[in-house]
């Protein structure tokens, strides 16, 4: 292969990140990292379940040895609960996640903030608990140097997974908690926000708060919204348009593939999945 082409390829791997959920957590993170590197990804975002948080240095080394850098770390535990003890426990757990993220060299911990407190109908009260929980993590963000990227989830998940549902809401929370942008940013996940009629102005308004861009696709006839995400290009989302909106904010990080697909892609050979992701990143993202 001619040197120019090689340089081009090397450059582009920097714009590709694999979120390990895409392979269904079937193998140790060291193996996933090797496969991702071979498929042309330069970054990886692992999940807590794959990392030995007692000894994160070992996993960090395995990822480095594969030639990858850790982009983000997934994810926080939910912050609204029916008791003070449970809320405190969630904060402690998220503090440990920030520490592990720092040991891995991740730039941010992705926050899925949680839905309504158990047994509650108090949506405002639950949101207030979440904000207090995030605020309580600010000292740990300061110490670890790892920011938190707030990820709005599709409103389908408001009850059980996230009362943060739009980019505009994430931006408002960031402004409330952290006017100067030292602690919190935003993760834009195409799957969760594509439907929002106010998406373009919201992303533009978020500006430098945008810290991550996740892609998959919303299948027109999805079987269920949690584990039936589509491969980029197989669904209804105009990913090129969305990417242009995100990059217009100045975001120059990698496009992160994150596909939860229990019955389709998690059953496919991991190398085939990665090859397909790589190809679709070139053609439809
Ligand atoms: Zn995501």
C-alpha cells in the first residue's frame, strides 16, 4: 500500500471509537480491544462490567498494548432513590467509577442518570435528587480529572432509566450545575435524540459542552427500544446530518459506535460486526 493511503488510514482510526456494548460483552476487554484495533478503531469505550475496578491498571495496560486509547467509561449508576442511604450508596459507587475511569485514562464517565425513585410518582422530586447527586460528585470530578458526560436518553426510558431526555435539558442542567464547563459535558447519542424537533438549535447551543457522539440506528419497525438497535444505515436516522450538527460545535473527537442488538449483531461473528461498523462509518456517518 502506498504511504499516503497508509497515513490517511492511520489518521482516520483516530475518528473511530468502539463502544464495547456493540459486541455484546462476549469476550474479555483485552480481546475486544485487539479486535477493534485490527478493524481500524483508534479508541474504545468499555463498560464497568468488563473492568476489574479493584485492579484497573491491568485492563488499562491490555487496552494500551492493543494500540487503543480509552475514550469514555460507561456508566454511572442511577441517582434517584427512595432512601437517603440508597442515594448515598449511588454517589459512592459513582465516585468509584470516576476513579476507575481515571486509572483507565478515560476522558469522561458517561452518565445515565436514572428514572423515577423506586415506587415514586414525583418526577420533579426525582429530578431534583438526580441534580443533587450530580452536584455531590463534583469534588470527585475535580480530584480525578475525569468529567461527567450527561447522556440524554429517549423519553421511552423516563420511568426506569433516565429523567434526562433532551439535549436542551442536558444543557440546562450543565448550566445550573457548572456554569463554567469545568465538570459536566454532554454525550449526544443519535439513537436517543434523533426525533427531537429542536435538536439542531439544542446541539448548536450546547457548543463546547459536546464531549461524545454515539451512533447506531433506529429501526423503523423496532422490536423493542433497549436491545434492538440497528446498524448505522439500516434505520431511519440521518447520521451524516447529525454528525455535521455535532461537528459544527467544534467537536473533533471520534464517532463512537454503540449498538445494543441482542438478536442480530450480538449473535454475529465479532469481526464481521466490526468490519460492518467500519464500512458504515465510512459510508453513512
Ligand atoms: Zn450512548
